[in-house]
């Protein structure tokens, strides 16, 4: 005898097959937990009152996890963004977890049902991308259960209820030519009212200590905009990271938080996923109060802002964590990493 749960699963698979075959057209996408607002509200309320990174400029894009276990990092990201900007268009770039997307690229012009109401697509911007990439009638079914997009959509709707979404899936199978075309397409639709998010987790399948080593390499690549070095990194959306570093080549970078699933769950996990929150600060809209870590730290044109050090070092300069409470703008500030590098350097206003 078939159980009710098994029967429901069979019927859902049948319905999905019919929709995929084009017999029935899907009217909308469903976000993750699309009928459970309390899950998101609890995460938001738990974060209430905690410190957020001070960015000192217009946040034009960033990187955040899609692992809901680390929902606090998601809330940190959107709280930081909401205090900085009110984007009217939000582009979310995510990986192809299913491996089903042909040629490694998918877009969709359907609306999204979220726990906080429908999030509308920016069809004009989506058509621009389609024109560049030759995607006229792309199949929206590739977004079905793609949690890298679906888990962030409710936060977009909650924090920016009037914004519109441009969802993009990029898989490992995407060609370099298509990536370059996508860079140009995203550049065309980007303006002061556009925010681009890369939904990406970092190392997988490692212990927390092992993950810190590979994450240090990834952080160094991001901070120096070395998009030609991303292909060997342990991250789950290398093509998306390539896009972000190309799009924000002239912007400055702030790393907000680094964590992992063992730390978040408070369990001694052997198989961890690691996370960063990263903010790209628009070169055209930096504020006068922004601070610069001195060039002796060898992070090129990038910025690191924070109040305490992570317990690993990237290149020759320590990565900093959270708000810049200890940085004395225009004065001298002692910064120490475990190797004793970057100590007592002058910190100056950005010209």
C-alpha cells in the first residue's frame, strides 16, 4: 500500500514532468520555505541589535551564503545593505547545484512567491541578458528547487519590498565567451539602483581548520581582484565569482564575517561548509570617511575593515572581522596579526 507521503511525491514528480514538457506553463517560482515567514522572521529578530560592518561607501554588490544554517550571515548582509542603499533591482547569481542547466546558464522572467508576497522580475533587464547570450525562451524549470536563488529571495522581498529581481544561474559548464558576454550584459543593466549578489558558499567537505586554509587563499584572490586565479579555488560557484570580480574590478572590498557550519551549529563537524560575507564598494560613490589599510599590507587597491582578526592570515596581511570600531581615521592604529605583520601603520582618509 502506497503511503500518502509517497503518493504526494509521485504526483509532484508527475506534475513537474508535465510542466517541464511544456504541457502546463509554470506561473511563478516558489522561494525556499515560501509559506513559512516565521523561519525568516526568527532569523531577523535573533540578529536584532548586533553590529554590522561599516562600509563607508555605496555597496554595489556582494557575496553571501545560501546555507540557511548560517541565516545570521544572510541577515547581517541584508541589514548592512538596507542601512546603505535601497536598490530597485537585485541581481542574484547562483550556482547550478542540479547540474541540469544546458551550457551552464539560465535566466527566468517569472515572478517569485515568497513568505512576504510576490517578488516581481525585472523583465526588461532579463531581456537584455537574453539578447547578449541568445537566450530567447529559456526554461524556467532550471530554477526549481535551486536553493542558491530561492533562499535569498524572501530576504530581498522583506528588506526591499518594491525591488525587482534578475535571477541568474551559472554552472561550471559555461564557456569563457558566455561569461564575458554576461559581464557586458550585467554591466549594461547596472546602475546606482542595481545591486548584484553572488550566492556562494566556500570550502566543502573539510574540517573547520582545513577550511580556513583554503578560505585564506580564496580571500586573497577576492581582495586582490585576481579573477584569473579563481578556477582552482574551493568555492561552489567559480563562474559567479569570476563575474563578480570582473564586474567590480574598480571597486573596493570589505570582508564582513567568516564562519563555518561547525561554528554556527556548535558541533564538532568533520564535514564543514565555510562562509564569507563580502561587500563591494562602488569606486564612483565612496564616502569621505572611508578608511584605507596601508599599502604595506599588500592588498593592492582593496580595503579591509574590521575590529578583530580572524585566526588566519591571507598573504602578508591579516583579514579583519566586523565593524571598524578600532580604526582611528587619520591617525595611527596598531594592527597585529599572528605573524606580527601590519603593526602600527598609519591609517589615512581615502583621497
